[in-house]
C-alpha cells in the first residue's frame, strides 16, 4: 500500500497496510513487542509487550475516518487541550490528532526495540485558532517499554504557546477495582460539574463516578494497579507538569457516538501533558520535548 506518508525505508519489523477505514497503518512486530500506529494523527492504537495482554484500550465504536479522531490508544492533543479557549468552532483537543503525519525514520536498535519518527504536516495556512507556524516531531519506541516523545519547535519569528497531552487510554479489567498511585497530595482541577480546585490527599485515586481531573504541578510517575489483570502499568514522564485522569462513566459514555455504552469499565485515561497553567511558551527557534515511558509489570 504505497503512500506519500511513508518517506522511510522500512525494516523487516515494520510493515505498512490498509487499516480500519482504509487508513494507512503501520504494524510493528519485533522480538519485544507488537504495536499498531496510524499515520492519521500518528495514533498508536495498540501496544502489546511479549508475555503481556494488550496495554492500550480501543473503543469498538471508534470512527475510522480521516476527518475524525480515533477513540482509544494514544491521541495526541495539540496545540490546545479540551475546548479551544475562544473559538467554539475549533476542534476539541486541537488539530494534531486529525491530521496526517509522515513517517520519516524507522530502525531497530541493538536491544531489538523499534524506533519510528513521525513529522506533522502542519495546517497551511495556520488556523485562526492557533495562528503560528510549527514543526512537530513524534518519536515512538516500541519495545518492552513504549516510549512516546513529542518534540515541538517554533520555526517562526514570534513566540508561541501551546498545550499538549498524550491522551493515553489504558485497558483495565474493571475501572471500579483499580487504584492509581503517584498523585497523593497533588492539587487538581475537577472538571466534573464545573471546574473546582481540590487536593488528592493521601489516598490513591479510586473510581466510583465520572472522573475528569487535571493534576497540576506534578512530574511524578503514576501507577495503575489492576487486580483484574494482575498487573501494574507504570507511566513515567519528563518535561510534563500536568497529569490528566479520566473515565466518562455511564452518562458520558452514552453521550459519545464513538464510545460504546457499556465500554466505560474497560478503560482509564492517564494522560501526560502540559495543559492549563502549564501551557508551554516557545521563543522563536526554541523547542520543547515531552516524553512518556510506559511499562507493564505482572503481579504474581
Ligand atoms: O482528557 C479528558 C477529556 O478532556 C475529557 O474532558 C473528555 O472530553 C475527554 O477528554 C475526551 O475528549 P474527546 O474530544 O476525545 O471526546
């Protein structure tokens, strides 16, 4: 399936095929793990390290359409998070997940992990909602860990600021039975029923209702403890000051056309980001790289 969106020679561990909705999809299969990545949004939709169940969750109702976001996996939210501050016609979570990215490099390293580099084809001309030029590159490493690094450079002559999030959907047996540790004592914006500021206190996060929180001033690693799958999923990060935690629960799940009514217990989002008061400001020529590293640990 030739496509202008692949400008790299593919190693034997990487193949290109027509995926859901005939969208171009890369399959990575090396000795350490298997993954799927769509060029639409440079969207990782699957990652399964050897010896483990799939780690990322995908909705069975996801749209597979070049004009819509994919529901599940790792959407890239950029250059704004959530609704645009002023432009109500602008797409939620920005344009990066709606645009094509080009694969510019693919190689295996000596440990057997596969490195892929994607470049965003920026909107031309820049949208009024974000009137800046941008060079965004996304590095994906598929191995025993999944490493995701979003590198943003300002090639313009004016300073620009942006929000970003790797909006990762994790597969869990039952969200009502999991706990998330790593955010004790951290302030957060609670976005359920209007926005209010709260503090996590000493307890891990547990889920008993719709949860939509932006944890602030945190560089901490988070761990999802899932007794159902007998595993821990650890999300470490760098150059990220915010962590978003989300589960839509019953009503929000019903309200989303690309999310199954009964799917909400199967997933939790733990998102690595710089959002809200942590928006990144870039001087002309400057760049910023945010990284998330995901590991799975089986619990005996
Ligand atoms: O990250 C949590 C959140 O911002 C929620 O408010 C919810 O809207 C979710 O993202 C999904 O957003 P989407 O635009 O993908 O439907």
